[in-house]
């Protein structure tokens, strides 16, 4: 795996100092956790705290490309979600709980566990078709059949001609 790292480092154009740090970091991780075993992202990120002179970012990139990194769920939140969570934490608890639920709904994640099927999208399509059809039906009833012509001030029914 060290040879693969060296090859990868040369392809990426890393300088000699960065290559040495990355190789040292990889040796420490492999000695601690074993070769070809999935490595938790948290273990990789804790490496510089334990051992100065190690490289985290490049080793994480290299091992991720090889499929050997188990992602850290705490780091999977995007920056927008992190900012929202920080602002919600400043609110009173009862308001914060309700606001978290609203954020989930607005992101399309509310009640997700109940509806992991095509029911909701199909229902949305059906209701859109129904409302579009109803609006065209009302147009025909008012303008072609003359319903409500007194309310609109029309003297006689009109013909609807589509524009091309």
C-alpha cells in the first residue's frame, strides 16, 4: 500500500516533504489498525493529535479513493445544516424542537421513514393533473358555455382558440 501511496503522490504532484509526512501517517495507521481493513475516518483525523508531523487530509483522500475509509457520521453534515443547528441551539428548548421538525419538513426529510415508496410522488402528479384539468374545465364553462357571464360582464359566450 505504501508503494501505491508513493505512486499516487507522484501523480498528484505532492512535494517530497508532503510525501514523507503522508507515508509516515500511513505507516502509523497500518501498524495500528492493519492493512486492507476499513479505517474509520475518526481514527485518521485523530492521528495528528496523537503524533505530530503526520498528514491527515492527503491520507484521507488516498484511502477514500481505495474504498478503505468508513465515513464519520458527525462529519457528514453540510455547512448549511451546521449553521442552522447552531442557531437553533440558541433558542428555548420547546421552540428549538418544533423548529427542528420544520427544518426536516422543509428539507423533504419529515416522516421519511413512513413513506419510502412511490405513493407521495404519484399522489403529487395525480393532484397536479387534477388541478390543471379543473382549471381548464372552469375556463371552458365560463367562456364557452357562458356560465357566470353576468358576473364577468360578458355579453355572449366566447370561443377559446389555442395560440400556436
